[in-house]
């Protein structure tokens, strides 16, 4: 999986890394047990500080997407807890996206079609 960061984005780099790994898991590009690059290797590849990658990995670990240990590094968890609900943070983000789409004149059907496409339905 190739992680790309947008240096002009308002989204912090560690959050962009986190988001792309979550999307990779969701799409099947990253599967249970897959090894992630070491913090040092990913930081070097992207030309960013190791602490930025470390922060992204720590967030992913806290959220239950990855597991880490000194011997094996970071891997995608084999069992990701399915909470069956949208977090309040994601709910707020979705509300912002829908609000911007409404203001821009995007038809509701287009938003629903995108959700179906991204959700796999």
C-alpha cells in the first residue's frame, strides 16, 4: 500500500496516515496480519519525522486497528472489534461533508450513491 500525504491539507500528517491505513483495511488492500512498515522506514520513505508516524501508529493501536510489539512490529489486527455504530467524531465529520455538499448544490442522490459505492453496496 502506498501512503500519500497532502502537505497543503489542513488535516495533520499523522491523521492522513491513519486515515489511509483505515481505508486500506476497509478496501481489503490491507488484510488481517499484514505487516506495516516500521516507523523508521515509513518516515524515511515519506520524508517526515518518525514521531509523526509513531503518533499515527499509536492512534491506530488505541482504536484497535493494529497491534504492535517489539519483535514483530506493527501488524493489522486479525480481529477488529465491530462496534456497530458511528463514532461521534465521524458523525460530526459526516455532517460537515453533507452540509458542504448541500451548500454546493450536490443532489442528495449523489451523496447516497457515493456512500453505497464506498460502503460496497
